[in-house]
C-alpha cells in the first residue's frame, strides 16, 4: 500500500484508514457517492445497505507486487508513486484471508458503466484472495515476454490498438482507460502490526514513527532511486 509520508504519525496512532474515514483519496477521487456506489456494486450490496455498514469495515486499497527475484517484474515505482512516498508491505498471514482483488482499478471500471448494473463478468466483483484457486483468474492478464518472463502490469492510458499485446477483460473494446495492475482491497482494521516491511521513497523515517517501526520489528528499506 502506497501512503503519503505526511500520514506517518496518523498511521502509527490510528492505523490505516480508508476514504470514508478520512475524507480524502490518494487517487484524487473526491466524490464519496461514486465510491460508495462502486464499492457496493463490487461487493454485491445494495447502495442503501452499504451506506449502513461501519466505515471502518469498508476497504482500504493497495496493489499486488512481486518480491525481488521473482519471475514477475515489479510494478515500476514511477507509475504508482503518486499515491505516496511510503510503501507498506503487509504480512500475508495476517491479511490474506481478508483481502480481495480486481484486475485494474475497480472504481475506474465501475464509474464508466451507468448505475446500477448487474455484474457481467468476474472482474465486476471483489474476488477473495483465498482460496488460491481464485488467483488463477489473474493469469490471463499477465502476458509472456520471453521464456519464463512476464511483462509488468502497468498503469496508463491507451487505445485497443496500443494495448493489443495485453490481455484484459472483454470490455477492452470500449474501455479506453486501463490501469494495468492487480488492485487489492483490505477489509477491516489494518495497522502497523500487520506490516512486514516499510519501503521509503522520500524522507527516511524518524522520531516517534521510527521508534514504532523498531518496536514492532518492521524492516526498513531505502527505496530512493527505485532501489
């Protein structure tokens, strides 16, 4: 999960909060009604029922990335850096069973279709990360680029012609805004106890925040310069 470093003290004190809790979005989305509509559709709630859920229950957003040395190439830093300078990597054993995913940006997918609409494809739903068989749904979106190597999933704009070498869900013909990454949605409370590694791309952690990282045994990586 990418988070602006200005929220470090808040993360240490309150944990990770979603749009509904803080009234802001790292993606620039400012219309809460559209986010509520999108999240309700993708979780099969009616809008009325979803509005009655506890805001802390609603998802926080991140993305799936490759560990160093794996077959998949990591998502390029310069393409997701606008979400924030700090990259928090969570402990799989603590978040796996309360994480869902979509191929691409779920909100972007939802808002291009008039409301309401029934799901027309598996990628119009938040898919549970477990069981592991669910994750095979990601595979067609990873395109081979030579033996044993895959192109990275990348964000960006493009036309069908420009993206012909990529495989996406069937709506590619009319959906010309494509976010090429696996979006993750984390449900329920999430805090520093769930974090395995902090990668900082801006200012090194310091002060009380650094003390909290050390106290919890969270590894710290200097990722400035893309490292």
